[in-house]
């Protein structure tokens, strides 16, 4: 949540007036990942099998990586205003950190499940 808050704060402080499509895609991927994480946490009670949710979450993290790569590539290829490139690269990286935090949480959940089988 802190990473999402950080990205939102950057949007405001940088004076962004229009959100890029790739940032929206990143946000949607984060939302889906958070949902999978919530589903996996719900299965912790009784140490039920959450592998499917964790696998989907990891796939979403790979999707997030591709979106970040594509969005940063697009920024540099567009030959946009350098300040705009810096702003959006920073925002995209903050969103990617949120995605990575979801993957880290999935790793922790998986370790908990493995230890308690």
C-alpha cells in the first residue's frame, strides 16, 4: 500500500494531468495481484492449498514487469520532454515496487504453507 500511495503522491506532486495507459494497466495488474494475495491469505486458515493463487500472482508479476519495460521503452522512444520522461519513469517504478511487494508477500505465504504441511 505504501508503494501505491507513493506513486499517487508523485502523480499529484509532479502535476500530472493525464494518466498514461500503461500506468492504468500497471494499476489494474496490482489490483488483480492484491485480490489473488487476499484469496491466498484466506486459505491460510487450516493451511489449505493456495498454490494456484500464488502461481497466478507470480504470473501477474511477470505481466507487471513486461508493462514496466514496455512503458519505459515507449517513454524514451517517443522523444518526449525530458522532464516528462523522468516523472513517468519514476511513477512507473513506484508502481512496479508495489507489484514486487505483492510477489514478496506471496513468497512469505508460500514459506508459511510449506513449513506447516
